[in-house]
C-alpha cells in the first residue's frame, strides 16, 4: 500500500470524501438503484488505508467504505478510485482488480475466520481532458477469442466520467460540488464558469467546528491555478458575500506567506548542506594533495574514491538547484 501523497488533487479528494455525509450523497448518485436501495446508508464508514500501487500515487487516489445491507449481517465494501490524470488509461482495470484484492487482504486481517469474501463495488471517478472510451470490463483486455471463456476473470467497474461534464451538471453535497468544480477548473479550459459556480456555492457553506473547508479549497486553488485566477475567484466571492470574500483573501495571503517561509527554510537547509559538503570535499582534497593514500582517507572519513565523486556531484546539484529554485534530495537519499 502506498503512503499518503502530497498531491493537491489527492488531498482535496480525501478531505471531502472522508466526510460521510458528502460520500453518501455522491455515491447514491452513481450506484445502480437496485444496489443503492439495499444499503443502510446510516452504517457507512471509511476504512483506513490506501491500496494503490506506489508508482501511481501521483496519479491515483482511493477511499474504501464499509456499509451494511438491509436484512444482511455481512458488510459490503465500496471502493472509490480517483484517476487524477489528464488522459484515460486502458490498463487501469488491471490495477483495479489488484487494489480490490488488497482490500480483501485487509478484510481478512480484521476477520481472519470469515466464511465469505465481502462483496466489493468498485467506482472509478475521472475528470481528465479527454473522455473515457475504454471498456469497463476486465476480460476485454484479453484477445477477443478468449473473452467469453468461463475460466478467465470477468469483472467490471462503475465509471464516473466527468470529462465532458457541463459545470452546471455537477451534483452531490455542497462541499462535493465545490470540490468537483475546482477540479474541473484544474483540468479544463475555459475555467471561468466552473469557478463562478464554485464561488456561488462556497458562500452557502456553513462554518463548522471541524475541518475548515474554505481554507482547504483556497489551498487547492493556490496549488492548481495562477495567482490572477485566485484573485478573480476572491472578487467573485465578494460579489456574493463581501465578508466571506475577505476571509478567503486572508486565507490566501496566509497560505502564500507559509509558502514563502517554507521556501526560505528549504533555501537555508540547502545552504547548510552545501556548506557541509564543500567542507568535507575540501578536507579530502587537502589530504590527497598532501600525498595521503585513499585507504587511509577511507578509514578516517568513511569516504572512498567512488563516494568522493558522488559528493562532488551532489554539491554541483545543490548549487544548480539553488540557482534555479529546484527541489533536491538530501545527500543521504542517494546512498
């Protein structure tokens, strides 16, 4: 299972849909009525963990829910996979069955003596630039002559394709609607209509004692839109509710200051690393100039000829990163 990612889409998706009310409203829209009406929605809860492949952590997010059905004692799992990439992926179905198998592994950890596998209903949420045209059936990945064989896996998922969605058609709870509109603006052009609708909904959101969703949405905007678009969004909010617009601008300014402070801290850390590396390299170079052999240097410093070359490359990368404002790995990360 992958660790939490710092992707802004992932953070927004999980923050909003970890809210049981928002998840319930959204899932009810897309499940087949025959399944939806069997579910006791008051029992829905989020199952902790992520099941996606580490290499896809920047492109996918997921949430697993457990619910009970009326008249049944065994739970059902709802698996929501968010594909936050701009294009469709033919092989996503293959990964999806792997993720579901990991969810089953988790179910066995919780109840090792279970008699049955819990049913898993997979939903794939996609907002990319191009529409999703691939089949939802796993067997369609096989050659056509083999697709109907009884001994090959047959499995399909519910597809929530919002690539061609008109912003006016966004549905769900208030927070989920704002989330979808902000994501729509991140993936599609033009963005004005989506942001205006998001602003009109944002002013309707009540303040709560828990998560500050307005701040969450502002953080996402700053991560995905140019500064001018954020300013226009705030101006639009002020047209609907002046006080809420001022609050949003305050959040935006605070978050921008946080970003500047983080940049300064990173710069200071890189400066310290450069200083340490430079000092270490200079000491070894002086030893070499004095005729000290590598065997002696290695015993004294723990650095051999190959590691010395690596240290010099790391110093060059730190210097380049400082000039270009790029992130770099710490020296220990490459060893």
